[in-house]
């Protein structure tokens, strides 16, 4: 998506925390996700990165997503994902094995199967 005009793409405004790793570096940076779409996101945080830099971002319920920095302004920057994601997944509550939400979800699945 790096060469495609994306300003008209639907994006969800939200507030999530994520981790960003700049290609070639081991250090993780915590950032605030300000908006998210299938093709990219806007992040806010103290990350030394320039336009065109390859990055990976860890999104809740999705995992690590590869992309490139599309733009940067002050402490905000845009990431264009290499492969599209389902942004609705990041809005869903975290489900971990043994948690009440996961157990309720599993019971609901079993009930639907009956």
C-alpha cells in the first residue's frame, strides 16, 4: 500500500497500546495506536524512525504485522502494512486460556453447536 493513496480508506479511531520494532534492531518501543485500518495505522511515541523504514508492530489479538513507515510528524508516524489485517480484531477483548471471557466464549461456541 505504500504507493497507493489511502486517505479515503476507512479507519477506526481508537486508543490501544502496541509495540513497534524497527527492522534490524532488537529494542521494542511502546506506542499509542491512534487509528487503525486494514492497510495501516497511525502511531504516537518516541521512536527514532524515518519515512520508508521497515518496521513490525505487535497488535492486540493480531500479533506481529510487517510494514513500512509512510510518514512522520513530530512524535506521530504512519505505518503502511505489507498485508492487510482485520482491524476489528484489535478492538475485541483479549482472550487468554483460562480467563472468564475465554471460558464464556468457549461455552457459547459449545451452545451454538447443539
